[in-house]
């Protein structure tokens, strides 16, 4: 995410590419398996490392046909130039990109297009499924993932604050059912397995079966914003089927979704599946990420609720009651995102309290991640894709004020 000039929140300035600061020969971005194998093959054969898809390199001249981005020095010096640079970077991910940096060029090669079969082959590798032996003490995050399975990569949302689409792409690449079930069986027979597979999912679990009728070849920034694309087929049933078959394996007593679902897609696709989800595949708490309730803030985030948050809360609680289970929704929310003012936070608190009956703690203060659309908006105070000026809560006081709307102890 630091492959080109990028805004760094901790330094509060635009930094040059990490290629220069690290003096690396090559940078691998995205998930990297193909790149690493190709780099190893070329090194073994004594070949150069130029032109590998999914990598960034330094060159004296840009390759023929490369799309030239505004130079790094301009992007560092001037907010408007940074905004222009960002727009071109964002809209041309499918092309070879080059940015002048001193006497050289930073060159990004577009990502490789991975197939489902390749993803199966990656997951069939003999992973230890343990923290690296370097760690002698218990690794706190390990308990969360020890019994979870990755079913797919990619996220169709393309939310402005998130880096997943820049790492994994918007296109959903999914593992075959056989591959996931094989791993589930391996997990179920492993020492210490307690009978509970805690997740079968990806960036949003219920995107597992999503396909695009146009084979994911288009220039939209999101498949869901501003409206759901007519070419998108969600196919929630295939993910639910995967969960059900995981539950049938010997030794598995529970197979639940731990990572969270995109609830509005779930309801837009097949709401009749909610009963099955609530009865069999939620372990007391279902995570969702509305992020905000203000239409203005959601527009800056490139996120729109495609189904009412309150309606979903009602539907989920009813489905849980029918299943005889007392279950909760855990909504993930965000303060301080560009476009968000104190009034938006107060309004969100009211709506969330009314919908869920409690004020959640899962409110994160927005931190701009390098090279995301939101970081460009935060830095420049304008949306690079529309040119619109955007309010940004920037000072510690403003940011703390927004965050405290949810976190400070209150009587209500
Ligand atoms: S055509 Fe629609 S579904 Fe396909 S990638 Fe583009 S926006 Fe997404």
C-alpha cells in the first residue's frame, strides 16, 4: 500500500514510495503466491525480475505503453497534484502504471488473475496451521483464527476506507467446495479441535458464490455503489450450502460465521435463508458492518445500505426467536471518516440505540490507510474522483469529540 507516493497518517505528510526508502529490488503487492513462485523461478534461471504481474519495480525509463501518473515530487508538494495522481492511480489499476521519482520511474504491473483451481492448490499446501515457531509465548490473535476456514478472496464493495480491493481485487475468487471440505475434515481430525469451526468466509463471508455476468471486466469502482450492478449474482445459497456440508463432517458440532456478513446483500439475494443462518450458523453474535447511518458520510465512503439496517435487526431477532435462540447483532461503526460531523455521530448513536437496544463499543476512529481513497480525501480535503470539497475532522479535539459520542459513559 506504500508502493507509490502515499499519504502517511503518522507523519502527516505524503511520503515517497517505499521502494526508495527500503532500497528493495522488487515489491510484491496483493496476496503474492504467484509472484513469489515466478521470482524464485527467475532467480533460479539467472533471469531478470522485470515485468512480473503483481509487482512494482524501479526503472530508468517507463515501459512502452505505460500510463504515466503525475510525478512523485508534485504529488508530495501539492494537494491538488496528489488528488490528480490518486484519481489516475485508482482508475487505471488494470494498466501498467509509471510514476517519475527523481531520475527513475516507479513501475507497477497489474495484478495476476488467479483462478479458483489455483486457490485450491494454494490451500492444499501442507500448512502447519500454527503460529510461527519464532513466537514462544501464546499469540493472542491465534485463538480467533485457529478453527476458521478461508473460502474465497476479493470483495465486491470497494469501500473507500478499505484496502482489501487494492490487495485482493473486487473479483471474487472462490475455492471449490471439495477443497474447503477437505481442509475442514483435516481441521476436525486435528489434535485439540473442540468441534466448532468458527468461520467459513472471506472479506465478507456471504460473497463466497458471487459471480459477474461480465466476467469482472469493467471500470466501475464498486459493484454495489451507488446501486447494485445488474451483472452481479450473489448466490448466497452456495455459501449456506458450504456451511451446511461442513456441519455434516464427523467431529464437527458447530459451523458458524465468525467474520461477519454483508447483511444488505444477504437480504437482497434471498431473505428466506435468514432462518437457517440464525438457527444453525451463528454462535450467539452476528457481526455486521453498517459503518455509518448518515447518507452523506456513506456516500463519501462509497457505501450504501442496500437494505434497511433497522429492518435487518428486526428480521434477525425474529429469526433467532423462531430458532429458540437469544442472539445479538454486533454492528461495526466508524467515527471521524471524511464527511462526518458531530451531528452525524449523534444521529448515528440514536439510530443504533433504537435498532439494537444498546450502544456498541465496536466504533473505530477512522485512520487513513496508505493509498486508499479515504486517505486521499483525508489528506486533500477533496474527493479525487468527483472533485467535491469534503469536510475532514482533523484535530485531536474534533476526532476525540466524535469518538466520545459512543465511548464516553452516558446515562441514556
Ligand atoms: S460488471 Fe458489475 S458485477 Fe461485474 S465487476 Fe463490474 S460492477 Fe462488478
